[in-house]
């Protein structure tokens, strides 16, 4: 199942820099592991925002929920999820 996920990060202004850096390092490692596994297929930064748009390829809604709630930055995120399906006019065979 494919999902379009927008993640907007809102770290508290008073969060110490070293704490923020540690959370971001854990987030990067976790997200890169998911990318290597194929579950996090694409990630794009949104210009001028602390946000990203990502495509996830997972088995179920529950699996996506588990992945997202395990993100180290999850407590500081606003997340919007949109289920996707293959468009009949697509010329790509790997977008199912």
C-alpha cells in the first residue's frame, strides 16, 4: 500500500540545541534504515519549511502508524496521510 505523508516539524523554541541535535540524529538513522528497506520509498524537503513530503510503501495502515509513531521527532510533528493507488495513465510499472 502506498501512502503520501506530509510531516511538519515544530520543535519547541526553548529546546536545548544538544537535545534537538540528538533527536535529529536518531531520526536520520531511523529514516535511512526505512529507506534502505524500501518502506520509505521517497522523501523530499519542502523549500522554506521544516517539513517533508514522503512516499511510504507498507503492508497496512497499522504498519504505517507504527512506523510514524516510532519516529523520534513524532511528538513534535503534525502529520497528514493520504492513501495512494496507481493511476491508469502512468507509464511507470513500479508505482503500484
